[in-house]
């Protein structure tokens, strides 16, 4: 079945244009009907980030869920991983996070979790899609069976305690100067409180959300403000979350950015030494740098690669028994603790290594020298251009040129009409020439198709 609403990470689009109150209410109804299983009183937890449109969508979803007889627990602004955790710990049948992650405030989205705290399977999403296309009026609850809604006040403290317990007993961050960028998003209160309670000296930016400034020149997708602040206050480390706090990037004491590949390397080696890896390796996507793979091989660990998207990483982890995985962009999944990416928990694991080694972050978090990597986008009229003979020939030639010294990844975007061309190798000039040549062939072939 072709998907009309669900993408790789729930439903997302422009608020009040694509994500309308009508759609949000019907998603609540359809999801509620899909998860009403048995005679017990069913309930759903709903969290959100700090976008203005969150109020509108939250209220519409409350109407949807209560109209099919589900009780609603409103969490307020909470990180996505907190919603996933609370779905399980509060024995909810469904969890909802209203967020568009790292997108600007004009967008919003709906992420759904099952009672186990994991994002929904393809099969359940397809079931909900079918219900969205039906008239649900005959299946609504009777007047006496409508659901109730109430706000829950202590959930932030519950999440903070959960995050702190992922560290070794009596682990303290006392003496560490940390700059924390909350992206004016969902973790603007929980994350600073957690770090302060662990003893750190915390300097916070991106902690004044106004409904419009989420991810605006702050957060993991815009780290310049964090870099400046780290240098200004001479901090030991900078931590950048995104709008819903399911991803994290680090800035070292010299103001240099540390991406998800390096963070996965830090955790992988630390957990290997402690005997905590469930498999001798980790899971990442096809976009992770070849330098990470070589580094892991040097310490007798393997790198399993998946398609781009944290849901594919998690699916591979669950299927094959890995407990560490993630993306270069900073989605770090530590399945011993979380059912999704958790920026705060991942940062705490890195901080534990920093504290244990008593070395600068620039030393701890620079595990390998990344290979030169170049990514360019080619706008196309139709992604079918990839099947043309001239494009396929150019791809084979590029792969031959890179041979065993590098990698080539070409994929159509899932969100816009572009082909993404990425190459990496030890020789940057070779990488640049390979990417430029391929982009030129794809661009020319696409023009021919359009004509």
C-alpha cells in the first residue's frame, strides 16, 4: 500500500496546511481504534516540543483520542525519548510526540509509539493509514464511554531521574564546565536540570523558547552559537541537542565540532572495554564515514550499515541483537536504556568517559581521522533518471575509480526532488572529481528526460 501520510519518522509537514486540526483529530481517532485491544481502560500519553502549533495539534489529538474512548495524559514539552520512556513506564497503550524535530517552527509532526515504547512498525502504520481513509463516525464511543484528559505534572522529574540512572552509581560531573544548547526545544528545562543535579557547572543557551525560535540559529543543526559560547566561557565541553532532543552533537574545549560518528566510536570502545557490548560491533547508516569503519575494525569491532534513517538503524539493532547504533547526524541509540535516539543519555555516556579518563574532550572524542567526504544534491525532474544507461555507466566508472580506497553512495531524497551524491576516499581531489562528474551526468540526463 502506498503511504499518503507516514514518512520515515511519522507524519510531518507545514502546520495548519498539511498538519491541520482535522488531520490531527483523525490521526488520534485512527490510532486509538488501532490500539484498543481488550476490555481495560485504554490511555495515551502526549508530549510536544515548543512550537506554537503544538497547542493546536495537541488539542485536536485529545479530541480524537477521547472520542474513541481513550483517556489522555498530557505531558507538556518533553523530549521525544522521554515520551517513549513514559509510554512504557506509565503503561500507556500509545505514545504521541508532537514535533518536527530539527525543522523550523512553521513545520510540525506526529510521532507515534506503541506500548513497548518503540516507533510503530510498517504494518501498524499501514493499518492506521487505512483507517484515515474511512468514515470513522460509526466506530466512535458512546456518550458514557468518552475518554478523559488530564495534565501530569511530575513527568520531567521522572525523565531526569531515568537519565541520571544511566550513569554508574555515584558518578559525578562536578568540576566540569558545560555549555548546553537546548535548541529552544523540548529539553529546555529537563536537560539543564539533569546536568546541574549531577554536579556540573552549566551555561545554557537556546533555553528561551517563544513558539517561533525552535532550532533558529541554535541546536545541533546550527552549532556556531555553541562554538562561540564554549570559547567565551572556556568550557570543557559543549552539548547541542535538536528541537525534540533525540539527537546530539558535541563541541570540544577548542571549539571543534564532534559528530555522531566520533561519539559512536567513543561509546563503542568504552562499552567494549567494560564488556557491555551485546555484539562485537555497532550499527550505523550508509552515510557514516569510512574512517569510523576502519577504526572499529582496528579494535576488532564491525560496522553494520543500514539505509538512512534512525528507524532502520533500530530495526537492524533489534533484529540482530546490537545495543549501540546511530547516525552521523547525532541520533545515538543505546538500546540498554532507550527505545529511540536520546541526546541527553548519549551525552551522559560520553561525559562518563571524559570523567573516567580525566583527559580533554578533544582527546577523548577524536578517535579517528575522518576520510574526506563530499555530498552534493542534484535537483531532478524525476528520480527515474537513475535508471538511464548513461547514469548507470557513470556510476560503475565512479565505483571503479574509488575501488577499495573509498565509497560511493547515491540515493534519491525522501523529502525533496533531488538525488544525493556522496563519495569519500583518502584523496580529496579524487572525491571531488568523482562527485562533480556524476552530478554533471545526472543533471544532463535529467534535462533530457524533462525535455
